C-alpha cells in the first residue's frame, strides 16, 4: 500500500467522514455576519476552535479541511490547528485553490484558480502537518451550461492540482461540484454529473494521477433547487450511484460527498440510502460543510454560553452521518 493510498483509506474508512471547515475569509465572514458575529480574524479562529474541540469528534470525523488562515492559527492551548487535530487522531487538510473566477470567453461560468506556485505551497503545508488537500471546481447547469470550455478548463486544473499534490505527498480531494442552483431535473443533473466525471477521469489519467491515492468529492445527483421537483430519497440514491458506477474506476478508494445546500437531514438520508447498493467498489462517505456545521453555527451565534450546546448539535450531525454509513 502506498503512503498516499494509506492516507486516502484513512479518510474514508471506519464509518468516518471529512468535515469541510475551509470556508474562504469572504465566505466565513458572511456566514458569521448572518448570525450576528463580527467577522474578525479572531472570531473566525474562535469559531473554528469550537468546531475542532467538539468532544469525541474523532469517532465520526477522519479529517478536517482547513483554510490557509486557520492553518496558521493557534488554539487557546497554544497548539496550531494541524497539531491539535493530529493529537486527536484526525488528519489535517488544506484548501489550496484560490477561488473560482469568471472564465474568459464564458464569463458567466467559473474557472478555479491556484496552480501558480502550488508546488511550493504544497511543500510548505506538508511541512506544517497537512496530509491532504482540497480543490473545488464549480459548474452550473443552465442554457448551454456547463459549456465544453468550462468543463475542460476545470477538469484540467483539477488534474494538474491532483498531480502536484501527489508529487508533494498530499492526497488530493478532487471536487468537481455541479451546483444544485437552477431549474434542471434530476435526470439532467445525472446526465451532466456523469459527463463531467467522465471528462475528469480521462484528464486524471492523462496527467498520470495515481487513482488509488485520491478521494473524489462530488455532488449528489439531485434536482435543481428551483425545479419544484422533489425526488424520493431512493431516486436520488439510485441516480447518484448510477452516475458514479458509469464513471469512477474501482481503484479510487473513496467518494466523499459535498452537501451542496441540501438540508443536513436530507443529505444524511441520501447518504444512508446509497449504502444499500451491493458490490460498490469504493467507500461512500461525507465531506460536508454546511450540512455538518450549519446548525451548530446557528446555535452558537457568538454566545460563549451556547458553546457547549453548539458542540452538541455538531456532534449529533456527525454521529448521524457516521450512523448513515
Ligand atoms: C466549506 O466551504 C468550502 C469552501 O468554500 P469557499 O471557498 O467558497 O469559501 C467549500 O468548498 C465546501 O468544502 C464544499 O462546497 C462542500 O461544502 P458543502 O457545504 O456543500 O457540503
């Protein structure tokens, strides 16, 4: 077993999953503002400390994805976040993309940036304790979208990122997110997700990415949030598993879904329903952001007196997802 394969397996095995706490400064700040918390560097640190000090987190969480700012911050006990996670037996990951920007030639679509200097940044994060990384590509379903340009540019960037991470000893989480925004049907989402994943694996192979040393982080196949369609849980599970079976090689150790704006309970139900399919070659787990931490943030609202209650809410979501597995 290679070192990369071992890390990837640790991330997706034993009914554990990944917690995505890597909101960029802008996203984290607006989420704090929404719950009445001033978006300062210190408040972002306090909030992330609340998350990682949740009791028994390591029973259901294998890895936490951090943003650059958090990666360099310390907890009240003087340990850095990666050091503290390591003490708990949780792997520390780092978001290395620098965000999705308008794609030249198709400005209503996005290309994720961050390849410049990535080799050096990977080496730096690895020295500071990262074992895995994350890069998110964003694709929308709409009139003539996603365009071939947007798909090609994004899967190319994902594959170059994955190769650079593996060269530097980090397991790349490869995240091609087809957004839930829009009026598309479940069937359209399945068709687009399948086609994006097909292009992605062609590009990963072209770039000689070692497939047993990655974790795929896709969207679940769901109907557009503005479609008025509410497919049954079993239909979402079937459509998602069909898209994955058609495209994801068996050598990939695990698939860790993003939640993409689904309610926490719905995301957990969908994850649970996918465990009922026989003979799937990969582990199916979670790498949720909002579906794990959203209710805790709502409970906390910056009130130190609500800290324990917020941690209990986070713990309940993490345990529910582990149980769904
Ligand atoms: C946690 O949010 C991540 C970073 O977002 P920005 O760079 O846009 O601030 C995001 O990539 C997240 O990891 C994925 O979208 C999965 O989170 P959800 O909430 O969709 O499960």
